[in-house]
């Protein structure tokens, strides 16, 4: 597999920029990210089957595990112990999957309008949100039937959102956990 890459800028820090897709190339993000190369080296690469990298005839060889392996090959090629990654759209999903597979090889993630998780993950997330909402509703119903005072905001969308957005297990910080920044545009 041959991956096309382009390096812009120089400095002690290195940023690996991962484009969206499928069907895009590094040139889809390079103009917008060019200011980031003012004080650092920015490595762009075309993912397999995209841009100037090798095209793939076998659909099985463009799956996420191959994309993760390619990103790790970029890391090794440039002798980066840990990477600071910026992913746009599909690239955001890819760098998230890479960080989940190799947290010890990621220093920071920047997610620029990341693609949503795949349908199976969305379904699992929907199940978890439903479970949390049912829990909140049963707690509210118990308070109502016991005559306990309740707030008029108990069933408000804000409280539902707060309940749904709480992690089901406490977050434990780890020295292997990368820093994450999420960028969204309007």
C-alpha cells in the first residue's frame, strides 16, 4: 500500500491532519488548515483509496481496521512516538477509532465536525439514552405517587438532556487518555 503525503511547515510540534471522505483527498482540508503550519510541521496524507494514494479494488481492504493500520504506518514512518491528530468529518471518526485502538500513541485529538458513529453504535447509544430516560421517569413517578415535592422542571428537556449526558460509569482519568478538542462549525 502506498500512501501519498504532503508536509507543510516546520517546527518542534507535529500535527497529522486526516481528511474527510470517502472520496476526498488531503487537498480538501489543506487550504483551511494551512495557518496551522506557521509554527509546526503539518503532515497530510491521502487515505487508502483516496486522492493520490493507491486505489483499492477489494471492498474488504478499505474497512476501518485497515485505515487504523495506515494511520499507524504514518506514525511509524515519521518516527512519532505519539501523535497530535486533527480529523475532519470522516477523518474525525477515523482518528477517534485510532485513539480507541491505540490510546498510548495519541497525545491530542482535534475533531473538526466529526462524522457520527456507525449505525450499530448509534443504536447502542439510543438504547442507553432510553434506559436513562426510563430511570429518570420512574424516579419522578415514585416522587409523584409518594406525595414528595417535585419541581416543575423535573421533566424539562434540559434536565432530560443533563440526565442523558451523564456517563453511566465515573470517568477515570488516565495518563494514556488523549486530550480531546471538538470543533464544530455553523
